[in-house]
C-alpha cells in the first residue's frame, strides 16, 4: 500500500483539495478583513468593550487564510 502523500494522489483528488483549501483560505481572509474593517459588530457579538478581540480575531483569520492558500499552492501543485 502506498503512503498517503500528495505525490501519490491522483490529479483529480489533488485538484479538489487545492480548490477546497483555496476557497476556505479566501473565506477566512475575507472574514478577517471584515473583522478589521468593522470591529463593532464582532465586539458586540463577543461582548468586548475595548475592541481588542476583533483586531486579534481579524488578524488570526487573515493569517489562517494566507496559510491555507499557501498550502494549496505549495503542497498540492497541479500540472501546469
């Protein structure tokens, strides 16, 4: 039985994983940008009065989004 590395996966499965990671990365980055651009709603939902949570949450979402997109591009490269 072969190891479950990306090199041994069929191209169709790699493309699907790459698409899922790219879309989820874009969603996380957009959510992070929304947290940074409109922190009032996030603060109200989370019960924060100072506004620090929205900034940290927004930055974390952007980092997660960028890392998802980077993983999709680096690990699951397609034949181009």
